[in-house]
């Protein structure tokens, strides 16, 4: 069974990805693999978790000046800082992926709060998440927590032999993950609280307005004890009760009737 591609085969994949308008990311696991860069330049270079401490490799990758994505699945803060120390001698175009190299990763070990830590600690870098859990909930949640890059393995059949098959997605699963992330992105909105225009119809129908709690005759001077709240919400709100109290009615108003501006002098 062939488990690797030669440089020319990588180049064919690169050209195909580009024909589809995709960025092409290469994971180079040895300095010798840099030979393929004679054929093409990937958009980004990915450092696998196992190579976070492979400082000679990181130096060689950084010297290309290509953007680098670091996966932290087998390292802590010291290992990450050592890696950054090597790469930043050559450039600062770096992304950091929170990752747990357990295949599949148990939910109790995911620790998505690391994303928050990374975003606060490493302000100059793009922070993402490399996922090995079963399903799509963890990567979608990671985006909700601020991850800007999601890595998820894809497979033709999760029953195939291989350590990471269980934590991978089939093509349908990948489509669902991307769909849910795109829906989530639309749902973020802005950091504010306001009345959405789409709510206006429900607001008018369901909110409460000041109404009579008994029948009131024409000429009656409205008192607080004459009032309660009923739907719909197109009349005076309780916060506006001072606009009514002490005003004289221009007409008879039955019990449980919304009091509108036209009813008062």
C-alpha cells in the first residue's frame, strides 16, 4: 500500500486545488521534503503536532518565509514558545491551533478553553483548533469561542484502517460541519443589544400596553388604579403611564380596552 506521494504528485494536487479556488496547505515532516518547493509554493505550511519540538525543521520551514500553522497537540506552553522563538527569527506570519493528539479525543480532554487562553496570550497570531473528536460539535463550538481556523481530517470510509479514522469525517460529515460553521458565523451579529427589525411584528402583537381594568365614562380623569396591562403592544407602555394619569377621556372606554392617544385630551 502506498502511504506517501512524491513531489510531482503533490504538485498535481496543488494544481487541482488551485483550479477549484482553494488555498493549498502542505505539512512537511522532514527538511528533505522542502524539495517540492522547487515545483510550487504552498499558501501555508503546516507543522504537525509531533514536530512542534523539531526545531531544525521549524528553522528550515521558517526560512522559506511562507506562513506557518503550528499544531500544539503534543506540546504545552514551553514547547510552543520555543517553536515561536525559532520561527519569529525569520517571520511572524504564524497561526496556532489548539489540539489534543488523542485519536479520537474524548470530550473530557478537549479543553476548548485553551482557545481563549491562546487568544489572550498570543495576540499577534491567528488562533484556531485542530479537532480529533468524533462528530462536528467540538469544531463548531471552537468557532463560537473564537477559533479562526478549523482543521478536521476527512476520509472516504471511517471503518478503514488508521489511527485517526474514528475522529475523521466522511464527505457528508465535512459538508455538515462547514454548513453549521457558516450558519454560526451568520448568527454572531454585533456586540450590542437592540431590537432586531425582524422582531417588530412579534413585538407589536405580543407585548403589553396600558389598558382599562374597568369601564370608564367619557370625561373620567384617569387614575393609576384604573389601569393594567394587556396585549397587543401598540399602545402606551407602563413606563409611559404618566402620559395617561390625570388625563381626561374624550370617550367612553370599555373594560379591558387598550387606551390609545386619540382617547385622551
